[in-house]
C-alpha cells in the first residue's frame, strides 16, 4: 500500500534501468497505479503486475479486483499468497490456489509466495511448512510459463534480517525437489525467487546462492536507485 501519482516517476526510472538489465523485471504497484504504470512501461522491458486478485472474473465482490481487470489494465502477472495476505486477511493455501487458477484463466503469471514464521523456524518446521504451502497453493495445471514461486521467510520481511546462505539454499533445494516430483520437467523450469530484506548491499550474494533464480523485492523497489542497483547485481 505504497505509491501515489508522483511515484510514477520512480517507475519510469525503473523502466529505463530494466532495459539495461540481464534479468526480467516486474513491478507490482497498487491497483490504483497499474494502468498508468503499464503505459509508462510500454515499449520497455519492464513488466507490470498486480499484488492480489479475486477468484472470480467478475461479480458482486465490493473492493476486490478480478484477474481479468488486472489483465485489462496491462498487468502480466500477479503476486498471490504473500505472507501479509495470509496473516492480515486469513488467506489459506486453498484460496491461494483458487486465485492462481483464476490468474491462469486471465492469462496472468502467478507469483505464488510461501514462507515460515519465526516460531516455525525456531521449532524446526521450516521445510514442512513451506512444502505444505507449496503443495496446497499451486494448482495442478501450473507450469513454468504461468507460475513463479517466491520463498519469503515471514520473519525476514522488512526487518533487515536475512537467513544464512545455507538456510536459503536448503529451502530452495527442497522446493525444487517438490516441484520436480510433482511436475517433472516443468517443475525443474519454474523459477524460484528469494524474498525478504533484499537490498542493493546483499543482492549479489543472494543471487549467487544455489537454486536462487531471482528476487521478490519489497521496500527496496520503492526507490528506482535501489531497484536498479539490485538489477545490476544480477550475474
């Protein structure tokens, strides 16, 4: 819930930086800015996504936004199952899966988030939690073209704290193994992102971790200079 009209200048600067980047870059602004952001990004390599969507393409759901509406505004993807949605709105993995299926029908790529709380990590439950979320949040018709998985330990989001490289590698390896077991070759091709206090100072080291295909960037995406620095860190 960050961003008003003047902040579109930041998106314009990010679009310029994306053209020189080695990685695919996506910005997911509030729904109020998607249309304008998509217009700004048009002609550049930057893509625009949404932060959430409803399970239905239309209907009497006051305050919600349909995946078809996101696509109509120019979005190409949508973040689903972010820990803040799971915690603040009580979203279950089953609901996340239903939203992902709706996103597919609208032609959107689903960026599906999984991650453990601090208590779950302290209790040695990390792998069980993320594997359970992965299994229940990803629809059966997921493939590399329509699905990206983001591992975001809840306790690392916005705190400045980051798991060790070994801890991140362990989770990503477990997620990859689960995807391959379920989806075969498609599971091997699905991108796995790391999210949680990603910033210019640690981006290069995070991208160097085995199994990390990219990043889900939070606060550092609000400033073009920070996001551009993260893009430059992509090997």
